[in-house]
C-alpha cells in the first residue's frame, strides 16, 4: 500500500536521503473511511520535500500520505484512528475494518524491511552512513492572510537530535554552524537544533538498530519555499534553498566521514 520512488544507484556515497512525509496518495480501500479533505491533508503533509531528497544520489521518497500510514511513528500509532492521533483533526468516517487496518500495519512493516535492506546494502560498503530524514513544517497557522508565526519559535531550518546518542551532537552542531547565516533571498538562514521537532520514530529506529554506524538527522524546513495554504511552490525560493542545503550537506558529510573513518 505504501508507494515509493527511489534511486539507490550510487553506492559510493555514504548518504541516504528520505522524504517519508512527502506523499499525498490515499489507498483506494481507505477512501471510504477518510474524512479529512484533500486540502487539509495536503497542508499537514510535507509536500515537495522529495525535491530535496532527490538531489542526493541515494534516496527514498514516499508518495503515500502520512494520513494512510505514518512512517515516523511506532507501529501501534502509525495509522490515525482518532482525532488525538492527528492533532485534533477528524480523519476517519466510521470504523476501519480490521482486515484493512492489518494490511496497513503490514505495509508499515514491509517498508521498514525495505529500509533495513537498503541501509544494510550501504553499510556493507561503508563503515558509517549518514541518513537525512527530510521534513517541512507550517508557520502560518493563523490563516492564509495572517502574519507568519513568530520567528523565535520557527527557525528556517530545524535539526532534530533527540533520538540520537549525545556523542553525535557535535556532528550535528557542525552542520548547523555551516548552514546558519547563509544568504537566502533577502535574509540569512536561521538554523537551530531541537526546536519544536526534535525527531521521530525513524531516527530512533535507525540509531537503536545500527549503534555507532549510522547518524540519522531529522531536517525540518520551514515552508518558506511554498505557500502552505495553496500548496503552490515558489521555484526561486526552492532553487536557492536546495542549492544551499545540498552543497553544505555534501561538504559536511565528506568532512565528517573522513574523520570517522
């Protein structure tokens, strides 16, 4: 049930980029039990994050919506059944049939098995692997015409570290230092760690399964590259942000990998 685009053809690079909340598709079998509108769903997804992930040689970009299966939660919470599972949003009509629910849980397990296979494949080549878990977040919660939410709580990029060993914090701080202050349109990037989004289940899973061999960092881009209410992409902002992030991240990975290995 989980559809994914991927490219894993460059095993020479010790990096895997993921965009697990990029998708918008709902499986046909779920549609009769899905009440949230497509526009509301789209606003709470992470559209266009696949455009960041695709610039890295090895990537997995999920096309199925988090409102079908949320890969950044544990198995027991990966399917939103009640409003409290989805920030108070009404997502379901009636009760989902048990066979469908079990199929969704099975697709979650299958996807994680695919992730394990691909990480193992890269770790058979490299002693250490960098995983970029790419997301985005809203900053105009007051409405389409309201002022943006305060910058103090909404930096341009958030690097989440909570679900990794503290000994890896200095590596993430190095990436933050390299990104912060970069010229972006008519301002400089505000980059901080662990504000609002410290990281979810996926980084925790990888760090627990591959201790001392993987650094999985949650990268949250504020939706400054799009209109979060209409979903329209700002191509200039996206291009500039892509160039900054990819060039900085690639240099950071190269330098840190040489130190680690």
